[in-house]
């Protein structure tokens, strides 16, 4: 009785449930016959098979968020703002990638299939399971999949050859169950933060200029387009290793439980890229569904150890209306600078140095004159950074 338009889908729940009582893999065959009670003229596409997993162990889960963006796209500031917020709020659990289209940061082998998979800009996928959603929904999608039970744990290791500018990325994965019908593949992505440019094609089209479409992380106070010298781009996809659909045959079909399997990718970083701002992402994909099951993200060059270890600072209130308090209990003779940025990377205030040589320190930061929106308080010593996101209301 269904009437499904061409290229559209319908969800059907089977009337008989199947309780999974033992952890393991379960091959499922689905066959469709007699659509609308008549013989199907094309019987070649009536059957599909895939593997589902019965799991009892939760492995560490990280979530891939891919954003479709471009400097030409007037609504893409919404993507940049929400990606920055997502990365700041869920650091260590989210793997953000900005896939640029038709601008100087485009990677054709990535943009080609990715742009064909979205309906418009800005939009994106979460683990390629929640597809083609607005950046405003990225956080909701991330939270939905953050605790998803998956059979595979993934870790990443990198080796950096500074003389030849070659980074070697090793992905390691372990299944928690025995498998005989794996349809899994490795792939890797290299990204770069703090990307800037001087030519006009780095200027960002901005529909939010003059508050024409409401507040958007500071873009409402900027012109249209935002000049190139005022733009900083994060999570920029620089390389796709293993292909958009993953590296074929990179993971065996049959794997004993808890046995480690690895992959190695190498990438020569162009001289104009800053390796200190780059990250490597290893993913394990389901080649039957195209979904990302799990992954890991790490720095290409380990330079971003926080200047203040976790647990040694308190920042409050958040949100705030006029004052943002920072309390630090950590001693160092290093020069630590304090700056406030918008979530798009625009410097709005240089607060000078934070004196930590005597250990415990309390600092009151006045923000009453800042426009309402999302900001990041950055503490930096050389390339060591602590980023504290806060909201001004």
C-alpha cells in the first residue's frame, strides 16, 4: 500500500522482532517481492544483505562531523560558528572536518563525492549516518551518536619527518567480538586549523552582515563579504587518504575478538601548510552502509599540550553578562598570554599576560561591552593552548 516517489525511501518495521541474546555478528538477508501485489520487472535489486552486531561492551566512541562549506556560500558562517562551538564543547570526542567547495581550500577528490551527497550549503553528515543536516543540528546529531554501541575501538599514532615533511599515520583497530563477515574499511583525513589567505577568494560571503539574519557568533557585526584578512578557517580538509569510501580490503572479513589490525598512510605536507595546526583522523567505516563506526583524531605534531592542565582552573559564570572570572591554581614561570576571540577566530580583546609564577591566581575579566554571542578565552604559551569557550548574554 506504499506509494514511494522515485529516489525516495520509506522505513518499514518488521512485525516479528528478533531478540539478540548472545554478543556476536548476525548476517541479515532482506528480500522484497510483489511490490504493490504485482510482479517486479527488475528482480536484480530485490535482495540486500548486511551484518548487524549484538554487543555487550561499550568501547570509546568518537564522532565524525563533516561540514559542506565554501567561501562563496552566504549562509556558511552558520556552519563555521557551529563547528567551532561543537569542537570546543566536545573536544576529544568529536572529529570535525570542513569540506570546502569551489574555493581555494577545495580538495577535489573529497569535495566531488561529498558535494554530491548533500542537498545544499551549509549542511553536513554526522558519522555519515545522520545525513544532510543543518549545522544548527550538528550538536544534536553528535549527542545522538556519541554513545552508540559499535564493535570497533580505534586509536591513531603519527610519526612526523620534519626534514621531508612526511607524516605517517598508523591506525589501529580492535573488534570486541569474533567476526566472519566483516564489511569494514579504514580511511584517513588530514585537516588544518587557523587557515588564512590574502586573496579575494578567501573572503567569506556573509548573509548575517548588519544583523540582517540575526546573531551568528559575531558575523552579524561584519560586512558582506568578510574581507580575507579578517577570516580564519578551521578544520579544513587538506587530504583524503584511502578514498571517500575507505580503503578496500584494508580490514579482513574474519577477525578474532580483541585482535589488533592496523593500517598505515603517508602524506607529504606542502610547504605552505602549517603542520603545527594539522590533525590526523583515522576512521573505520562500514562499507555496506557507508557509515562511520568509530575513529580517532590526533595532532600531526604534538604542540598543543594545554598550558594549564585540566582541573587546575575554574571559569565562571558561564553564561555571563558583565564579568568572567578565571581562577587558576597552577605554577609556571612561562609567559602566558590571554586573548578573547570570536568562535570564527577574530581577535576581540588582548588581555595581556597571566602571571602564574606564584601559583594560585584570580582574574576578573570584564566583558560587559562585548556583543552577545559565543567567545573563546585563549591562554597561550608558545604553541601550548588552553581554550575556554564562554557565552556573553
